C-alpha cells in the first residue's frame, strides 16, 4: 500500500498534481493537505473511478499530522508563487517558513517518506529541509529531492522545436545545477540521442531554458507562475520515484540532492565546492541509488555556465542553512 501526500494540494500546482497522482496505478492512498479547500478538492477527486482512496485535511485536523502520518511519499508545492518582476529568491521569506513547518511535521510522523520539494526557491528550501531533518535525527539524503524536472521538460520541448522533432520526450537532456535563472545549466553536448544545436541558436536556447519560467509568469500577468507544466513535471518525477521503489530499474532523472550523503556525490561536491547540486540521479528502492558526475567532458561554454551557477548557488544554499538555524 503506497500513501502519497500532496502538501499545498489546493493550489495551482497542487490540484492538477493531485489529479495526476489520483490516476497513477502506483498510489493506493492520496492524502491532500493545505491550509484551505482540501475537503472540496478531495471530494471532487474521490469521484474519479481510479483505485487511489482520497482524503483531505486542514490544519485543524491534527495540524497536518493526520494528513502525513506514515506517508511513503510527500510532495510539497505549498507556498506563494512569483508575480511579474519577482525572482524565485523574492519568495524566500514566506516559503522558507512554510517548508520548514511542513518538514517538521513530516519528520515526526513520516520519517521514512520520500520528500519531494517543489516550493521555491528550491535552491534554498531543500537545504532548509535537510537542516530540519538533521536536527530531528531523521535525515536520509537518499530520500530528499529538490524537484527540477520542469527545467528538463522545458529543455526537451525547446530542443525538439529547434531540431524539428515532433516531441522532446524521447530525448535525454541533462539539466544540472540549481533551479533559478543562471543556476540552471543545460548540457546540450550530452543530449541523447545526440542533437546538434546550431551555433547561432545556442545562447538563446540556453537563455530560454534558464528563464522559461518568466515566459509563463509574464503571460499569466499577475496570476502566478507555471502550474500545469509543473504538475506534469512533478508527477513525472514522483511516479519515477514510486516505480523505482517497487523495483523498476534504469530510472534516471536529474534532481537537486545533498551530495555528501548520496553514493557518487562526494566527487561532485569536491568539484563544485557545493553540498547541493542537481545531478542525474539513478533511482532505486531506497531513493537515490547513485548519482553520476555530469561535469566530465563538458564544453568550454558549458563550463562557463557551470562557473556562474556555482557562484549563485553558494549564496542560496547558505541562506537556507542560516534560516533553518536562526528563523526570524
Ligand atoms: P499557489 O498559491 O497556487 O498554491 C500554493 C498552495 O499552498 C495554496 O493552496 C496555499 O493555500 C498552500 N499553502 C500555503 N501555506 C501552506 C502551508 N503552511 N501548508 C500547506 N499548504 C499551504 O502556488 P503554486 O502556483 O501552486 O506554486 C506553489 C509553489 O511552487 C511556489 O513556491 C512556486 O514558486 C513553486 N514552483 C516551483 C516550480 C519548480 O520547478 N520547482 C515551478 C513552479 C512553481
């Protein structure tokens, strides 16, 4: 029996993500938590004739503990999204506290769950989650993931457009680093099967992958950031984690993880000087089976992108760690 929780289930991402999880054959129980509207969302989804049993919880239901109790996987898209002109870092003050609070609950009632953090700024919120889990003595780095899949999905789509392919879903494109602006590093030299990006299109393509989220924020004109494409991406990653937990092999997807705590991570931590980095993760029954070093054999241009990424990520990570130890 697999229990999946969505924390922030009534939101723009939370609702379509919950819908997709309700349809998944890998979920037996779907528990929806939010500070508003979960009874309605749960009642609505519960009429769908797929197998998962759906329940909805509010803070009055044991402060979130009932929702998360004994969960196998907790996906967190709780928090405020960007409006035009905002960076993901501008969300820090509010979302940092929300993520900290949710992870505290998870640490207590579901210490063995896979934890998938969507709430921005992911570069910092994952570090906050790790510090909370460390303090509670239940940190398992193999089970904590920052969800960066939307960057990969965007890269697949934009590369397919340039390469004249019908779909990008058959392409494997490592997008590494972090999840904001120039910390997002697409490695087009490592696309499989190989695609050649014309020189005159390279810079614009990199920029579009790094700042694709801004296109959505601008088009939504104050109504939020990516929700539907993020729900798709979050679901794709969550279902891979569940498939791997059931024993399926060969499932690889980049994710933002704590390098010193995962097999293969030390080498990348040394190369970058960072504790957190999004790298291709091979998933297994216990979460991260191993990570592979994406930095070997990259082009000069890609190395320049990596250098800028490392600079930005350092500050984001430190900010997260400091917040966890000294919340305002
Ligand atoms: P939204 O505002 O539509 O939904 C957020 C939901 O979180 C709301 O329903 C709200 O009531 C709920 N919430 C607030 N505090 C909570 C708490 N303490 N416990 C439980 N639920 C709580 O926002 P949207 O568009 O769904 O975005 C959510 C987050 O996801 C934002 O931080 C956004 O920046 C981030 N995001 C991340 C992406 C990624 O690639 N990792 C991509 C797009 C958005």
